[in-house]
């Protein structure tokens, strides 16, 4: 098991003891991702990765807006907004509302024992 996967298993805590992303619900969703993608997202959510996270989020938002082009897709827009929500307080409240909706409507998404590849 690699050091990065050990970090994910412990909850991706940074040196201050806080979870990467600062929200337990976000951490639960990240843990459900495939390992390689989850490690990348955990890295991006660390406070020290701010200078990578902001340009990546902005590029994903632009890619989402340009989703009419063949390679780009609308999936990029919410992902970019989620990354930017770490640093933009106005987006943080919207992210919290989305997590509240997930807790009410799709609680199995936050269940760590649920299979990772469910399609519901």
C-alpha cells in the first residue's frame, strides 16, 4: 500500500489535523472514487495546493462552458465549481447546499461500505 493510499484511508488529514477539503461529506465522497483519481482529488483539496487548485478549477469551468466542442463536456463545469468552492466563500455555501441535498436524497453515496460502482 502506498503512502498516498495510506493517507486516503486515514481521512486525508493535513499537517494541522484537518481533513482535506474541510468537509466530512466531501471526504466521504472522495474516498469512494477510484484510488488514482481519489489521490489526485485529495492532493488538490489540500490547503497547500491552492495555486494548483484555482487554475485547475478555472480551466474546468471554461471547459464546461465550451462543452459544445468534441473533447470538452458539461461534466467539467460542476467539477471546476467544486474545486473553486474551496477558495471562494460564495461558492462554499452552494456546495454545502448540494451536500445537504445528497444527504437527503442519496445517503448511500456517503456510505463507505457501499460498492463504488453503483449506478443509482
